[in-house]
């Protein structure tokens, strides 16, 4: 990635309709193609991607193309979910350092905010290896659970989860029955036709049922812009706009259920007028993305400088650390992670240490949004190891 990638990118019109508002108003960000990328299952991916922003509604997205379709097929053909932890879902950490799985945190937040009946039927769309089904079943044992996926690779694991009564490899519209809740956890950002998927999920709800969609927000975590298989990069505003377009219902969006991520909840009762997109200033939208790309460039340059000082490690074994590992052209000696499922393993050919095991005299870079990194550093710091913060955004 050259220094030019950090400058304000040129906006140029491109063909195709916006995935959120449906209008032909995409402006492509020319400088983005210089950035190396990463897959959502944490594999380095080469530069050459495309990124656009809709001047009508402000949604950031990858323009449809044959190359995007080809890349998606390649990524999903070799997809290995949570391979860093042997298939165990990534953990999220509280202020005290206590770890819980992301799905467990999500389910507990849901229960604290929504009164759920002791019995019901749940459909989890894009269930992966069953993380959400597992967490929901453990918390709500009276519910029957159903999952869908694109293929059968995780069928035995999913069908072994307590409460699971069905697993389907088919379009959501072909799943039999209706459900009291439909969930999509880190699914909507992956699909080329998100409005159609939400419409199908909405049609599977019983009256009064709940639709829960959990997804990344690039304004809270700019590394999301670098994920090659995320077709759409949401904010709370664009997610709400898309879901209202698909359902016509009132929508609640919250950021505090899982750190750095967005949760949207819709109940199948109220039907509102469908929103009409309004023109958004393309220059302002482009500058917003430019700021995020400049920050990523500064972060990588700071890491290069620190890596020259000696033994060097990256904190984390997920999206951000994978991307920076590739940007530094493998000038990384080890990784550091608090997640016990990942400690002691090898990631990208490097050992993974717990913070307590980090070699003395090392430099460790906290590859996180600056606010998150600042909060974590006091918890993981130890004598003889220098933990470095990323630049402020």
C-alpha cells in the first residue's frame, strides 16, 4: 500500500444499483484498490478490491462485478470458521477481562432487553457451525431451534446441539413453518442481495415475532472496510434504512450489546410507510471514507516503525491482526491473544501467546480501534513488554 492510499480518494461514477436504496447512484473510491485485504475467516487476501458509496443513501458497498463473484466463490470454497481456536467462537471481554463467547453476550443482552417466552421456535439464518444456536439453546432450553446454511459441511456439529430440530441447506423461503424469532448473526454483510434476504426472513416470522440482525459497523471498526467477502459495510443508519425498506416496520438499532458491533431488532407488528431515499452529498461521504483509509494507512506506517525495534508481535488473531500481518509483509514474530481457545496454537505460522507469556523485551502493537486499544492496554500490560497504541482517528 503506497502513501497515496492515505490521501482523499477520487470518487467516480460506476454502474450498478445500490444494495440499500436500489438507486443507480454509486460512486467508486479509486484509491481503495491499493489496500491489501483480509477474509472474514482471517486469511490474508491480495489488494485489488473495489469500494463504492451511494450518493443517494450513503451506504458503503462493493460494486457488483464478475470479479467480486469470483472472489466470493474462492473465499467460501475454502472457508474455515474460527479456525484460530479450533472452531470455538471468538470471545469478547468485559472490563475485568472476563471472557464469554460473542453469541452468549448477544443472547444475554437480548434477554435483558426483550421479554422472551419460555417456549418458542427460533430460525437462525446462516448458522455457521452453530454458535448462536448453541448459546440460545443453553439460555432458553424450552425453545426449538432450526438453522440454515449454504452447504452441509457443519451438519453433524449443528445437529448435535441440544434443542436443534432441523437443519436446512436451501433458501430461507423454502424452510418449512413460521417462527417466533429469526436471527442473522454476521450474515447480512456477506450477501449480494441483502434486501431480498431480509424480506425472506421477515416472511418466516409469526405475527408478533422478532427479527434480530447482528452485524459490524465500519464507523466503530474501520477494519471492516478491508474484509474482502463483506459486500456491504453498514452503519446504524444504512442498516435501519435497508431493513425498513424490506419490512416496512419500525426498527431499533443498538451498539452496546456487543463491543464495536451493531444489533438491529424488528418486531413483526407495526407496518410503516416505506422510506424514500434522499440525496446525500457525495463529497462528504467520500471524505468520511477517506478519513478511515488515512487512519488505516497511518496505523500500518506506525507498526512498520515499531517492528524495526526488535522482537515484534501483534495483539489479536482476528481481522485486524491478519490484515496488518500481510501489510507488514510478515515482519511479525508472534501474536498475543487473551482468548484461551487460541493461546498455544500457531496462527499464520507464528506462535500465539497469552499476555502473561509474552517474551520480555518485546514490542506488541494493539491492532484495534484507538478507543478500544486504550481501554485494553492497562489490562494486558506487563513489565518488560512495550504495548503500543494505534494513532487516534
